[in-house]
């Protein structure tokens, strides 16, 4: 029996938005960028495939599914103009009970984080991985100048994966499409409709590869990760 079934989440689909253009990284479609010989997308898929019943990825329109993913039994859909649009297309392409949404751009995903998230979604219907903020926070004033201190108490930085009952997230996306709401993650859509979202402690290694500096960090981490270091 699969991990999701054991945890009571029903049939689980991992939905991976991977259709971004990677503007901030500047190396072309980001999900296809390689770290230590393996793409960000392949790393994210490999982390999730053993833990879920199906995997769907949203790709840029002109790019086929890489050959190494076909072997992993992955379905592809064409993504949209925004992350939100890509996730909406993925939601329409599955009939799973529970969906786990994970950025292709977060390639180092520890198994215990996924299992904690699946347990939480089975209990609550909506949960996201996140980390308590550890730095002092400031809102900038004039460009490049300290403006106002933001108390960090109670603040968490939201990561992925996030997990939801598919029907609830699909309804939230359809509502957002009707009223033109644009948000940067899926948990926000649930809370806009009055829903509760459980925060599940994440992992520093789940950082999102966004800028060139992150790629150096990813290469360093891959050396221990690929050698089977602690997950
Ligand atoms: N139209 C889009 C935009 C983003 N994504 C995906 O959403 C995740 C988070 O997006 P982000 O890190 O912003 O990636 P990019 O949009 O590629 O980066 P940038 O904003 O620098 O262009 C990534 O896995 C990305 O591929 C997507 O599926 N469809
Ligand atoms: C979903 C997300 O990774 C949670 O932190 C984030 O909001 C994505 O933002 P992006 O600007 O699309 O990278």
C-alpha cells in the first residue's frame, strides 16, 4: 500500500509547475537547468515519485518531456502564463483526491517533509511547508535605504510542497479566475476563501533556486545529496 493511502490522504497526485522562464536566473527555462548533471525538474520528480500515486508536470509550450522523466511515469501538460495558471491546468488534468503542489525550482526535497505534509493534509485538508523567519526583517524606504523594522515574531517563510483536497483547491482556483485574483502560492487561495491552512515545518535545503547565487548553493548541496547524505 502506498504512503498516501497509509496516511489516509486517498489517491495523491504530485503536481509540479515547471513552465517558468527563469528570468531571474538567466539561463533559459529554469526547470531544465542542471545541477551536477541533473535538471531541477528531474530532481523534484525523483523525490516525489516513490511517495505518490501519480506525477504531473506543467512544461513550457515548446519543450517536450525530457526522456529521463518518461521512464519515471510522468504526465505532462502545457503550462500557463503564470505559476497560478500552470497549477490550474494541472488541477484540471487529474482526478486525485489529494494534490501536492511542488515547485520544480525546489529540487532538494527530504522525504520526511513530504510524509509530514501528507499526514497534515489528511487531518486538515490543507497544509503547506514553511519555515519560521530567522533574520531581522525591514521594509525598505527610499531605494536601498532602511525604512521600517518589521517584527519577525510569528512570521514564517512559505515553501513548497503544499497539499490540499483537490476539489477545494480547484474551486478556489476557479473563483480566482472569475474574479481576477492573482496570488503567488496556492495556500493563499484557500485562505482567501476562508479556509484554514496548517503550517508544517520545512527544511532550509528546500530553498527555491531563483538567482545565480542559489545555483552555487545548489551545486554545493548536490555533492552531499547525491552521495546519499542525510535527508
Ligand atoms: N508561468 C509559470 C511560471 C512559473 N512556473 C513554475 O513555478 C515555480 C516557481 O516559479 P519561479 O521560481 O518564479 O520560476 P520562474 O517563473 O521560472 O522564474 P522567474 O520569475 O525568475 O522568471 C517554478 O518551478 C516555475 O517553473 C510555472 O509553472 N509557470
Ligand atoms: C510558491 C512559492 O514558492 C512559495 O514561497 C512562491 O510564492 C513562488 O513565487 P515565485 O515568484 O513564483 O517564484
